[in-house]
């Protein structure tokens, strides 16, 4: 079976998946993880204000990518696909990023559109789910953008009904609004208003009212699940396919937004690189939950550890 590597470089983190891909006679494809890893590099630090990728952020990303390149070689990956998303799309000096990734990894990084990002996230997210539970609305809250995509899954392929990526994420919201420690009520109100205004563009473009099941992917959502469950340390087996009610989302959001940086850092299930932005992430999750409850009658969030990385790996098959 072929062995592929997928690299996703976002605003906050860079992640690697090396996986074996098996395509069955019925057309279904199965991924077997060989290596999966995430590092917080904060590539998008300051991009919202300056329009440029910072020197230190590029250096952090280069260091992580050099390690990933060695892992791909040791694990025998036959093909590698690297995609870069929100921070790189927005940066005036994106060529510096391209030059660096080409020199280190040996292949071209792709700056994919927000809609392509949404489609890859959807494909990766729904692979473990029962088709009859669809249509699905999949959300991916990143550092600089949030993807909302509605579609169906027949067990073999996904059909996208609507998708939109908008420029609101946990790093952007934190840098623009949540400056105090802990954030003030006024800051939280401004952040909620900003998130609602920007997400309204996605809700207007994507028919979320057609969805039956809400699936949340990526680090904000999986960390939210771990904290809500009270896990002493992050455990992907416990977060994958866990479910959160709207009340559980609200309770956890209130706890995290009301905590100081040090109090959040003391929660063992939060990665150190997410401590300063997790409050903004769960605030965005609250806005999504309120909208889906109102427009689609969906009152529960299904958490998936499978996301755009899985979609990128499957795209190589």
C-alpha cells in the first residue's frame, strides 16, 4: 500500500500526518496512521496588524518543517503534499515562506483557497461517520480563519452542498479584542460581536439549515472537548467522536474566558501553545453552536480528531 505524507501549515500550528492508504474494491479508502504530530509555531503572529510574516515566526516554522522532512524520509513517505492556509494567504511577503519551504522540504507548498481548505476538512472529518447521519455541517476553527461546509457522505465520497471560509480565528480574535488577563466583559462582548458579524457571511452562503449533524474538527474543538471532560492530560482517543451539548460548550467557554493565563496554563489538557488563544476559540464555538441550534435545530457537537490532514492524505491516493 502507498505511504503518503500530509503537512498542514496554518496560522497557529503546523501538523504532519504520515499514513498508509488502502483503497478497497468498493471504492472506500482507509488511512492507517504511521505518524501524526502537531507543533505550535504561530506563523500568523502579527499578520493581521502588519500584513507580513515575521522573521521569528518564519524561523519557528522552518525548524519544525526541517524535523518533519526528516520524519518523512525515515518513514519512507512516497509522496508529500503540503498546504498553507490563512496566514500565508494574507501575507505580503509570502514568497519568503515559499522559498523556505521549497529549500527545506524539496516540494512546493500550496496556498489553497479557503473553499478548498473547507472541502479537504470535510472529507477528512466525515470518513468515520455513518452516511445516514448526514447531511453534515463541518466546522474548522483555525488561527486566522474558520471554515463552514455542508455536505453529504455516502461511505465512498463526499458531495459538498456549500462551503465558505471567513477571516475569523482564535489568533485574530485574541489579537484584536482579548487583550486583558482575563478578558473584560467589554472585550468579550466586542469579540463575540466581531465573530458573529464575520461568520454571518458564511451562514449566508452555506445552507446550514439542511444539516442534521454538526462535526467540529481541529485544535480548538478537540481541546474544548478535553477540558469539558476534565481530562488530566490531552487524550485523542477520549476526544475523538466525543459529544458536547450546548450547555457544556457554554460552561467551558465561561470557565476559560474567565480564567487568567496562568490558570489556563495549569489545565493539563491544554497545549501550552494554545493557552493564550483558546478563549477566543471557544467563543467562536459558542457563536457557531447558537446559530446551528437556531437554524438547524442541532443542539450537540460531535468532535472529530480527523480533519484537513486526513483530507490531504486521501487527496494523494
